[in-house]
C-alpha cells in the first residue's frame, strides 16, 4: 500500500496519474475518502424504509438522516481552529475508530430522537477525519499537485455516494435495516486500518505567528473576498445536492415510477459518470481557472433540474446524472481553490470551508424538506435551482 507521506518534494509526489506511483497514491487518497464519508449519504438509499419504520413524514426523516451534516459543520469548524495543534495521523485514525460506535448503535435506535443524535455523532467523527485529511493534503502536496490530490479525494467522496447507496439498499433489502448499520461500522474500521498503514506521523505546519490565534487566522480568512465567496459556494453546493438526492427518493418510490428497494439502490449508478469526471476537476481548473470551471459545472447541474420533473424514469435518471456531475465537479474545484488560495493556516481555512459546506446541507434539508411536504417536488427543485444561481453569482469573486 502506498505511503501518503512519501517525501513531499514536487518531483517525488507529482500527481501524474500516468505514472504508477501517482496513480497508486490517487487510489489510496480516494479510498481513504470513500471509507471516511461512506456513512454520510448511504442512508438516503433507505429513506423510504426508515420513514415507514419510524412512522414519520419524509421531511422529518430526511432531517434526521441529514442531521449528520450538523455534526460535520461543528466538527469542521472546531477541528479547523485546533488544526495547528493536532497531529494529522492520530486525529484521522482516532476519528474513524470512534465513528464505528454511533454507526453500530444506529442498528438499535429506538426512536427518531436517538437516531438523529447518533447521526450527529457520526457527523462529528466523519468531519474530523475529513477536515484533517484535507489539511494534510494541502500541507503535504505542492501547488501543482494539490488540484489532483483534492480531485482524488472528492472522487472517493463521489464513489462513496454510489457504492454506499448500493450496499445500503442491498443489505437492508436482504438482511434488514439493522445489519445495514453493522456493515457500515465494519467499513469505518476498514478506513482506520487503511490510515494506519498509509499515513505516517506528520506534524502540522506551524504557520502562525507568535501573537496570532486560531480565531484571528479564521477572521483574516473571512476578510478575504475570494475565500468568503468559496465558503458561500460550498454552502450552496451541498444545499442543492441535499435537496436533489434526499427528496428524489420519495419521488422514485411513488407512482408513476414506483421503484422497489433494490431498484432505488441501483438508481444511484447515476453517480458513476461523476466518479470519472471529478478526477478531471483539478486539471480543468488549473487550465481554465476556477471561475469558468465552476460556472460550467453549475450550468451542467442546472440543465438536469427540469429533466427531474419528468414522469419518465429515463428522463429523471438523466437529470440526476447531470446534477451529480455538476455539483461534484464544482465541489472539487471549490475545495481545490481554497487549498491553493491560502498560504498559511490551511487547516483553519479547510475547516471553515467544510463548516459552511455542511451547514448548507443542514439548511437545505430543513428548507427544502418543508417545501417538499407543503408544495411538492416542483417547489423543491425550484429551491435547488435558486441555490445553483446563488453559487454562480458568488463565483464571480473567485480569482486564481
């Protein structure tokens, strides 16, 4: 297994996928991301079953499942502030080991309140590992390699959306809801094992001055117009993504589409194109710049929205493909921009970005869930479109 902390000279770590070392390193980075966040959206594939199990409305169950984004927002901010003092490998490893505990306890959650609390706990652990890994990549990769590293990590995130949902649907359909969570707890432990063997102890970069504090560094980042825009773009991206891929599940299981559990799981092969395209985000952003890259990505997602209002499964699936490709590509470009735009305290900048990103998911769940319950799927899709437009406007402030 490739060591992610191989000597970090540009000549030694070039993220050239054409070389065996670069390809293997990208694979390990992507696999680490996959096992870190596989719990985040996999549960969405069994949302209708969970709704029936707990006897609640789609909006209530959607909020409970996506409550993990609240934990992720809090943990991202806290870990970002403490990042200069956290040894990367220890923090990532400890977070993934802890993650297995709430994941396994979800199998026996007696009511929606306990379920929601455990999802928040999952989010705290996932985001700690996620934020520390992004900070690690930003610190250990050269400027030319960072885009590829971040793209590989986001690609692992995309793959977790696809494979995680398929596994969740298959296990829940074959073995029941409880076994679904036991299987994902095992995957969390597999992630800890991977980190143990691929990341060595690397001290965080101490970029702060003697008089600077984490809060001062965070406020300094907020004063940067480019970073404020990037934080807002992250918020809007997950707002839109959550609105699409949480509530479309209820559309897919209702007439006239009427998909079953396994059919719903296999629907998420729509993420397969995103696994391929997201890997290109770093190169595209480097060649054309962040603004054209993100604008193009958001336009692709926007084209998919009217297709998702159709009454034919093929059109809905095509819309889901376009929204997935567009939002993940924009997310990879925005994440890479933050990593490259900040010259110091990258851990704090990454943590702040992730906090905004996951806050967007939580707000999106609450707002779009109410729209879905009160006015239907069309209103929900309109809300998603509004978020994409807001992200496009914010992109105007990004510069290389």
